């Protein structure tokens, strides 16, 4: 049986032509050498302008460090800020790398539960009760992977108040009046279908830029020069292609959510961001792991067990709708037959 792959968190589109052309032009003009560890000044300035316009905060290129993908910034911030025994709050279900990086840096991972009953958002009072005098860092991921949830402004403001009260650095979000304690991580992989280019960045307080740049120097040296100029074109160039991708993902989201909710024993909230559906499969009588394993073996549909995203992911599975409508519809038919046969 052929396998329909809905487990992969990668756009099924190719990089837009104007971005590819910018990368090729950079190669042809000799952008093939080492660059500055924090990134080229014009690339950093363009990123800062984009962040200032879209996030409503005022930053300059001096606040930006460019890295080969988003993970290095995440890792470097952990290494720079987390001492042995420091506690780090992170979303659960969430990107599994959070927990492993916290532990690698010597920190103590403290999961902030995302509740299905709250549209996969946190309970602010619950988070407040988890903060101790050892809490150093809070990771906020919105839109969330795997749930696709987006945090409401009221929740962000409540977390900002907690961060100020307890002197906590907040990672991966832009908060009002929080520039001095916020690190924003973003990249180009998903928005611009540039997963293989490896381009990401962090926007941070000035006092963090120099130590983070040193970590870049002593690990990856720099981000590939031609990749940076492709990324610059992604931000500064026409947005027709990414806008079309967003429209197509919205169409696929409607199909997969409606299709999953039509299957007995499965319920699925509509994700507000990203390209993942995170349905509850407890009604099928199977655990997350059993559902994912048997869906692959018996229906030929690959998905990820919710347990892969933390202890609070049990009872859920993740489907990526970064696939064709035809494949999504066929996957839904297969899952329906599989569940009916249980």
C-alpha cells in the first residue's frame, strides 16, 4: 500500500522563483565566502524593519542575529541564559526540541499545559502557580506546533505581567512594553517554503547580541552568504507567492478539519495558525501511539503521535495538511474506513 505522508511538517511548495533567483545572483556575484557572525548589516536592517512594522515594536539591525535556521537561536539563548538548575517554562504539547534543549543546557523543563478546552491555550493562573525563584525563562510559541493555536492578546499581556513581576526572560514572542526581556525567534522555512536554505534569526536586547554572536562564531561561524540574500529577497520582494500559499493552506485546513470531525470517535478544533491539525482520538479507544502506528500499518496514512510533543499530547495525533487536496481527501477516506473497522 502506498503511504500518504501527513506527518511531515514541511510545505509541499517549492521556494518562490524570485527568492531562488536572488540566491543564484548572490552566488554568481561571489557571495560564497565567510560573512559576519551576526549576519550582513543590510540583511539585519531589513529584518529589523520587518519586525518593527509587523510586531509593533521598534528595533534596529543591531538587535538582530542571523542564524542557519531557527534552532541555533533557540539553542544559543538556552546556553547563554540558563544555568544549571534554572527552571524553564515551555508549552506542552509543543515542539519536542524545547525540552531536550533545556535539559542539555542544564535547566529543568517545566511544562505549561495547553488545554484543549481553552482552544489549546494556557491557563494563566496555572502558569503563575508554576513560577518559582528558580524560573529563568519562559518559551511562548504562537502559532503553536503541533496544535495550531494562537494565543490571545489578553493571555500575552497576562504572561508579560508575570514575566515583569518575576524577572523572567520571554522567548519567541513579541510582548507590549517587553523589549528589554523578550527574544523573538523567526525564520523563513515555513512562510517562504525555504526549509532547505537554513535561514532564521533572533531579535533580542542589545546586551545579548554580542554573546549570542560569539556562540555563532564558535559553532557554525556564520549563515551562508547567498542564503542571507535569498532571505532578504523573501522579506523585501513580492509577497504574491507566500500569500497564495496561505490561501491554499486555509482551503486544505477546512477540508481536513471538517473531514476529521465527520469520523466517529475523532474531534478536531480548527487551528488558527501553522499547517497542522491536532485531533483528539480518544473516542476511537486507541492511545495516540496505537492510533498512529495502526493508521500507518492498516490505512497507509502517516501521522505523528501526540505523545511525541510531550506528556499532555496523549490522546491526540498530529496531521500536517502540507499536502495536496487529493491526498488529504484520500487520507480522510482511509482513516474513516480504518476507524469504522476497529
